[in-house]
C-alpha cells in the first residue's frame, strides 16, 4: 500500500518556501536547456572545434535529459522525491563544473551528459508540489508559476547567456549554472519535505533498461535522420534504420517484461487507458507542430534577407523570442489558476485553439509584415507557452495513476523530447523538400504543415479524460 512520510503542507509560509525552492530548481534546469543557445559560436571558437560538434553537445544533453526523465520520477516514488531532486541538482552542479573546466569538446560532452540528469526536474517538482498542496485551486496557481519557466526564464536566460559569452567567455555561463544549482539543492534540502508514495516497492530495473534503450535509440535515430535534410547519405540511412530496429526490439522487450514482473515500472493496463496514451499523443503532436516553428522556422525567416525581413540575430531575439518567453512567463500562473476551476482540458483546448489562430496569423499576415509576425509569435507565447504547454505538463501529473504517480509525468517528459525531435526532423525536411517552389512558398508550406499537425493535436486532446480529483465545482 502507498505510504507518505509526511503530512501535506498546511501553512501558507511553508508552501511559499516550498514553491520558491522548487521554482529555483526548475530555473536551474531551464538555464541548462536555454542559456547556452546564444553562446554556441563562442564555445566553438574557444574550444577550437566546429559548430556541428558543439551542436552535438546540445543534442547529448537533451537526449540524456529525456532518458533520465523516463525512470527517475518512478525511482523517486520509491526512495524519496526530495532525496532524488537534491541528488539531481548536485549532479547538475558537478556537470557544470566539468563543462566549465573542459579543455576540449570531449570533456564538454561529459559535462553536458552529466547535466542531463536534471531532465525530470519539472515533473518531479510538480509531484512534490501536489503532494504538499492538497487544495486544487492553490496547487493550480503554484503549478502555473513553476511551469512558466519551462518556455524560458522570461527571455532573460538567452540575453544573459549572450552577454556572459561575449564579455567573459562561455565558461562563465557554466559557473552561473553551478551557483544556481547549488542554491537549488540547498533550497530543496531545507524547505521541502520527503515523500515516498511507493516506499517498499522494488524498482523494475529490467524494465528501465528496455525503455531507456528503446527511447534512446528512437531519439538518436531522429537525430541521425535529421541529417538527411541536407541530402541522402546511404550510411546515415543505414544507421537510422538500424537504430529504429533496435528501438522496436527494445519496446517489445519492455512490453514483455512489464507483463511478467511482479512490480512493473508500468502496468500494461495503464498503457491501454486513454488517461495515458491520449495526453502523450497530444503532447507529441503539439510539440511536433509548434516547437520548430517558434524556435527555428520563424527566426530563420525573419533573419533571411530574401523572403524575410533581413533582421539581425539580436533584434530577432528581442522581437520574436523574448516576447514569446515573457508572455508565457506572465500568463502561466493565470492558466494554472484557471485549470482546476474551468477544467484542465478546457483550458488546454482554449490554448490550442489560440495557438492555431496564432499560426494562421503567421501564415496569412506575418510573412509580409514584421509587426504581424511579432503579433503572431507573441500570441503563441500566451496560448502555447503560457497555456497549452502548462496544461500538458499539468495533465501528466493529475492523470497519473495513484498507485504509480511518477509513471505518467516521466513518460510525458519523454513525449515532449520526442515531439521536439520530430519537429526539427519533419519541418526542416518540408522546407528543403519544397525549396523548388521558391523561398517564401517553402516557408509558408512549413508553417501550414505545423498548423495541420497542431489541428491534429487539438483533435487528440478531445480524447483526454477529465482529471476529476484535480478540479473543483
């Protein structure tokens, strides 16, 4: 039977301290994910390596983050969430030290891989928050506040990363990460209470092995397949095909293992339920349709001198990425507060409909008008970053089965990473494949494809059941 080692937090002061500690941990993770983006060129120069290798260090971080997200939330249910989160923050600090002192690209890889242990920070923080704050309305508001950093720390992270890299070198960025990760570890250690809802349960390490191999091979196959956008290479095709076969075999091994073991990582009946596969499908489709549009396609179009507006990289960040992140930060707490009152699914669908409208604005007006492009991406900040993204993360927690609360948040974190990988595979491939139609037409086509995938995501969201226990009349 599930046991908790503490009573829910009852005082406003303790909940405030808890939220501040969890928010600091989430910011520490987000800096690992986004702060290096404007410093990639500087990193290549200081380490005397090419941009492809530097980009690979980013890929390794996100892949490792996805893999640890699959099982660390489940492990935290068994050995203690506070213990695991403190360990994650300390390892993040250690990885940051390794990267800051890296004499070459290989040591940078090592540091980024270690930092990837922080991958499930957000779902773990939400599990700890829900365990400590039983009131649905209050939990929703605090959830929105914490999740608002998931789309970027109000745009400050990118600008701070660029400033530090330009004036103090890329290593200074990692030292900032060290300081914040240590502060986060101390905050979690001092201001949160331990919870072990599955204390006494044996960890299904065989199942962990198979699911990590399956998802790892699939993500690596997507990364390899993305290279085909520049042209067909037989060796790349072969590697991608082999990885897909390995992934399929490992998924089969995972399914067979979970049916046999006494205490599985995931119960098969949970995988068959709409409360599991519907939110996961919605997450993958939403990320595939939107992620590369806002993080790649639109910035590239705005900077392009031909079909676009010829805007510089810094101005593009100021006009496109910062408003997007800032509005997501502002509106996140509001959507989180509305979710338990209006309904998680209703708020999610409003956000997705708004995202569809934003993409329509970009397609029909933004391609010819920079102000309208800014308006469309700003609306995406409100509807996707500040609403849909918040609800998709939140649903992973409130729909998770009571007997295995860490299962769905971890799988959902993997779905976010899978969707991001698919987005940067599918949409650039469309851009290259339609280049013969003209630059402007190919960009329009890409956004239309993203729009259609987002419409499919909205249709999938209609299948998500209502999280009754997390909502109030």
